[in-house]
């Protein structure tokens, strides 16, 4: 058959010699490569005792932010949802009532806020779209889970701890980020 | 006419202004104060363009395009640097005090101000000072007020005061403190206030009912729909998310509602989400009432094969559903679910319109009429949008006369208003009681129906002497008739409007006679008759006998199973008669969407779809068949269109199951064959398999968000998008992206135009028909060779009886409506049931204002009602609120006794 390109290499189908048939030399060659790796630097770390450093711009699990008084910043404007290329965010808005000013920063808030983490591609476009600094991607990743339903993150799963009630956890969740103005 | 825009030559229509011309040519030019329905005032300075003297003029001058008429060979530039800079500066200055609160604003994503800001290129804020702030007002349960967002375009007051005739919204203060609102907090009085949310280019006035379940426009699944709450049939857009109907928007139809809706239509949608919805098929005789579809089918099948079956149709169910019931029970066993009195009137109206001797008028044509005569119908309360159209006719007649006198274009709004002042076109309202529309009437007269009819016949006889045989009219009546007749004679396009709410056939006959007498060679006269429900006309055209006949038949023959289609019989028929009917039926099968008095009588209950979860066709009072489309995907509940239930039963009965899906198109085709009066009805909308380049038309905008998350809380594995297959519309965001055929436009959107103002891009010309013609199919044709139908039944004048009162309904613009009253906001604005009588009648009864009265008719006792004294109700008549949530069927138009 005429070859289509000049890069064709014909396969050598000669029968193996006796030395080749006992494989000893080939095994020794392979072992040499294995032994060489004992003296190389390890690419893995001993998780969970040891944890890998994330880059400061790592995009991990989403956090719904609060302001310094502990009020939710999200106004359910829907821009994160519309920016999301995986269409993984959905929310329902509600009007803040009088007496709820300590809970929500502005006159609207998200009554329901859900992210489908199985669909999320962690691109960070939601963070970029947010006009209220209400959602950001933190420096930790989504933990594994046994059921798929557990990957639908609700508002409770996403909200940052209250800075007044739990300042330690709040600071931890905020990470390297500057406190929002 | 040719004009040159940016060195390109275009053909435009003469008489338009430059802004309209540019928008018609699909060019983007920003504007605020101009509105296609309200004309130009040149207030916002946003639509500036450069106009050049001739091709050698390099300098040009800035003009406001909305204030300049197109002239032959005109040269203008939109793209000119100075013009662009001017527009950008204007918007920057408009935005100085705007709060930039788009994330919490309901208008965001459908905001004309956002669109125009982006269009002009103003993207950076330089104003660093304190913004002025206002206190907002409470404007009632329908409209939300947020004055800080205002950009002072004045559209709201121009709409509310000048267009809709309201007087409780105004503009206050001056300079940088202009305030649009009421004198003090309070409910907006106009029943057209909902349009403020679409008229306002930003978020000052927004839909308050939407706030309860707010969704951005881009997140809504939308489908073209038709309003269900009166017989006018305004076109609407129904919008859904999370399986709930979220809001209703106006769908422009140049022949019907144009840019506006009444509040009953806009806000009366909440019954779809009601707790009271029937979602589960029930068999009442069993311990476990809930039944699966196959169980219920089998059960109903055995019931209807056992005995004679009687089908009761409905004036609020679609044509398809009524026809499917007619097919199931047989033509001879199908009855209209309304009283004989109403059915008789409806038959009369059908006969009149079918004769083709006068034109059946559309709302748009009413707007263009130069004289209007209303006999016997309080259209403000029974067909609000028609009242708005009549108002335009009255105001515009004066305006167009003024504009012809000194040759200024009609769109030059403030100049025309200045010229016309209080001058108004001719309107005569001859009704039973006062109505807000009387304020703009030249003549208004309130009398008993028979007297109104006599005046009508007197006018007809004055217009064409000798035609009416019996002419024993009094001098006073003849004098009135002469005045009105003379004014009508002067008109070129007079319109005569009447209605069935008087329950008096002579009124309708008299109105028709006036229309026929006027319809001579030199003028084109049109006629319109308001009916009670959204498909009253469709049902009447089917020509079946009334409920009363069904009742008689069952009483004499006995043993029958009744199938009742989407009809609360107790709302149409006095309860004693309805009870009698249900007692003589062996079995009662009811299909309905909401629990009501009739469904309580049902042994078998089938959950029917509303306009939002089903497809169907309605015929409005004009005879215009209009298709509405499903918008709520139905994947779990048993709810389906009544016609689908009935058709399934029929196939089961006839063993004709062939495995094919059933579409409304198939039903309409069968209907065309069976009932020739519906000829052409299959063309009412594109067929279910219609596609453009193989693509369906998406119900969702291309920015629809959260597809993979929206149902994830219910089912993580994403289900296939719902597909009903009944229409050329799909339940996804994929599909044909251009302008769809006019009847299946699910929403108005165009690149750069996210707000409702994008309707410009769907019209052939601004304010004109939608591209490809306005949707809807007129079933009544004008016949040039029609023999004039003329009635000669002049009634005796009304005589006040000593102890009998004529019982007539009194409707309310917001409160009346079997379904719309489920909206909590409308319910709060609805009056409590009451009766009203003249002081003379009250004296005769020895009662006073506020007393509780009991109405008794032929032994039937109705509940007692508080009575109000009303000077304008004539003696011998009692008006009782009708159509309210609490209202039940009464023997309207009969003489009843009243007990204290």
C-alpha cells in the first residue's frame, strides 16, 4: 500500500532472540528507572497532615460575604447567575422588611441562593460580576461527598460566619482578602 | 419620501418626525420623553441629531429629532461627533442624581435608562457631590414608588393625566427638586395605573405584586397570552419562573390594546398561583379521593357510558375546550353555561355582527373614531381598555381637528394640547348610572334600560326617518335624539358601543339600529357590544342552547350525567336554579382550575389548566380569535387543558386511540369542519410544527440564567427540558433569534434594547402594526351586499312599579372578575358587596342609606346587602355589585321584590 506521508515507520516483526525472550535485561533496565526515583524529590505531599499552599489568586469554594456589621451583602440582583457560564447559580429575591435591617445590608436580599457545585467550573466570573462584593471564591476547595444532592450548596452552606459572633471563623473564611468597605 | 442619514439614502413616510423615522429604519437613537402613544414634547434633549442645510453644509445644526418633521431630501447625522457628545452630556447630567441602585431596582435588566446610558456611551461618573433624595409615597397595593431614581422625563404625568385621564398623580416643585407623585400618600385612583411601570423609563414606578416573587426579565420564561378578565381580549405576555406565574406584561397589538393594559388585566394573574388550585383528580365517592389518570379516565368513562350525558360549556374556557366537550357529549347535548337571558343577548349580538352590515370595531379603530355613542354599558367598569380607547377618540378628535386647522403634526403633543385646550370630540354616554367616563362626555343621560333603548330608537328614527314604525316619542326624548343625532351626522367615523350588562335586548337593538341608520355612503360606522367574559363571543358563536334549557331537559327527562367545563354555575345562575339542576343529575363531573361552589357539587373533579398552563383560543367581543400559549411547564401534576382531558375521554369512548399526540391545531381543524361559522380559525396562529430554519421560537431570552441549578434542589440529574409540542414555541433558550411571526412573539427584546421600548423593533413603523400584521383573526367579515338588519321593537317607557324593582348588575373596574379577584392586591381595592338605589326608591321602601336589604325573586332569597343611596340611579331600579368574589348569580334584568 502506498503510504500517505513520509513519516511511516515499518514495524519490526522479527522473532525475538533467546536473550530477548527471557526479559532479564529488560527487567534490570526497568528496575534502574524505579530505583532512580528513590533519590528524586517527591512530587506528592502527606495530605492531610501536610497541606498544599494555594496561590493567592486560587479560586475555590464560594463564600457569600457579610459586611463588618454582619449583614448579608447580597441583594439578589442576579448578575452572578447571568454571568455564570455553567448556569450553575440560581436565587430568589425577597424584600427586606422593617426590623430586618440588622440582617440585610440593602432593601433586597436573597431568600434562596443555590450553587450547583457539580456544574461550577470555578471560573470566578460570579465574583467579577458582583456589584456588591457579596460573593467571592475562597482559597479552599469543595470537599468530597457521598451523594450528589450534597453538592447543591444552599445559602447556609455558603454564608461567611458572622464577624461579630464568630470573629475567628470569619477571619479564617475571609483569608487574605481585604475587609470589604 | 427620501432622506439622507449619515450619507445613506432612506425612504421614509411623510408626516413622521425624525426620531420616529430613525427608529422605523431600525437605527438606534436614544430618547426619554417621547413615547409612541403620547407624541413628542422635546423635554429631555436626549434625541439630538445634526441636520444639514444641503450637501455643502459642513457645519450643520443640532436639533431634537422628535420635534422635527421629515422633509424631502433632508440630510441628518446621528453619528456626528457633536451630536454624540451632546447626547452623552445630556445623559450624564440626567444621571447626576440617579442613585445607581440597579442591583436592588426592579427595573434593572429591563430598564430604558440603562439601555440609553449604554447607547450614548456615558460610562464614567464625574459628579462627586451629594445627590438629592426624596421621600417615597405609598401609592396603593399595585404600584411601588421610588422617587430617587427619577430622571424627570414627565412621561408618567403625561400618561396618567393626559392619556388616561387620572387627576391624582401630579408634578410638584421646581428645578432640581421636581417631584412626581400624589398630593399625599394614597392609592392611585385610575384603573390604568399599572401602565406607569412600563411608561416610566426607569424604576420610579414598578409593579408591586412582582415584588412578592421578584424575577429579572432575563430570567423569565415568557409566552404570548391573552387576557382572561373581560371580553376585550388584550394581548399580554405571561411570565413564569420556578413553576409560578410571576407577572403579566403588555404585549403590543396595534389593533387591540396597543401599549397599555388595565389594572385588572395586569395584576389579575395571581389565581394561577393560588392555594385554591385543583391539582389532583378526585373521585369523591371513594375513601381515597385522589385518583391516578388512568383510574379517573376509567371511572369517567363508565359514568358517561351509563346514562345520558349533558355538557355544560363555559364563556371563560377556550374554544378548543368547549368544542371538545361538544364532541364528547354530542352537539344536541351541549349547552352554554349561562342563563337564558344572557344567552339570548349573546345570540342577538352574533346575529348582528354576522350580518356584516356594520363593521365590528377594534379598539384601535375606536381610538380613531370622531364621534362615540355609548348606550347602556358602563364600559369603564366592564371593559376598561375600551373606555381608555374612547378617551383617546374624544381627545384626539379635537387634536386632529386642531392640527388640520393650522397644519401642525399630530405628534407635536404640547402644541396640540395648547391649541385644543378643553375642546373635545363628541361622546354621548347613555347609561343606567354614572361612570367616570361621563367626565369627558358631551352628553350623558342616566335612565332605565327601556328608556335608554327608546332614546336609541329615537336617534335611529331621527337619522333615517320612517324606518322606525312606532314613533310615540316624547318631545324631550326627541330633543335629546336630535342633539345626539346631529352630532353623529357630522362625524366621518362614528362608533356605537353597547353591551349585555343591561340584560335588555332592546338596548342592543336600539344601538345597532343607530349604527345601521348612520352607516350611509358618506360615513363608515362601526359597532361594538361588550360581553361579560373573555370567550363569551366564541361560546355564543357555537350557537348552543343555554343552561336554563339544559335544566328544563334534565328535569323532564331525568337521569343524566352532567359534564361541567370550567364554569362556576353559581356565578351565572341563581343558586336555587343551580341547586335544582345538580339535584336532578345522577352524576356531576367537573373540570376546573379553582375550587368553587360548583366543584363542591362534583363527584368527579378533573384539574384543568388555566391560561398559563395550557394552550387555547379565545374570541373577543369584536369577533377576533386570538391564541394563547402555555408558559408554565407541567411535569408533575395532573393539570392539563380541559380539551385534552375531554379529547382523551372521547378517544377512549370511541376506541380511536391511534397513538398520535393531540394538538390544538387538530381540534381547530375538526371545529372548522363541524362548525362552518368558524371558517379560517385554523389560521389563527402558526401550526404546532412551525419552525424557522428548523428552529423553534424560544420562550426564554438568551440570557436566561441558572439552567443547571434551577431544579437541582429537586433533582440533581438535570431532566430534559419540558416540551409540550402544542406550539411553535420551545421551553428553552435555544432557537430562532430573529423576529418571530407576530402572533408568537414571546417577549420584546432587541440588541441594546432590554426594556419594553424594544417593541419599536417589532413594528413595521412606530405605532404601527407588528411586522407581518397584527395577530388575531377577525371571524366576522364586512359584507358589501349585506341586507340591512333593522329592529323595530321600541319598548314601552319604563314604569316604576310600587313594590317591584328592576335588578341590574353594577360592575367594578378592579373588583369584578371571577378569577382576577384572587389577586390579594385587587381584592383590597374591590368594594364590599352593596346595592344602590335612588333616594326616591329608598323612601318608597322606608329605608335609609346603610340599611340591610334583602332581595327576593320568585321565592328565591338572596343574601342581604347594605344599600347606598345614589342620586344618579333612576327610580324603580336596584343596582347590585356583580362579579365580585362574593357575588353569586342573580336573575339580572328581572323585577324583584325587596325586603328590609
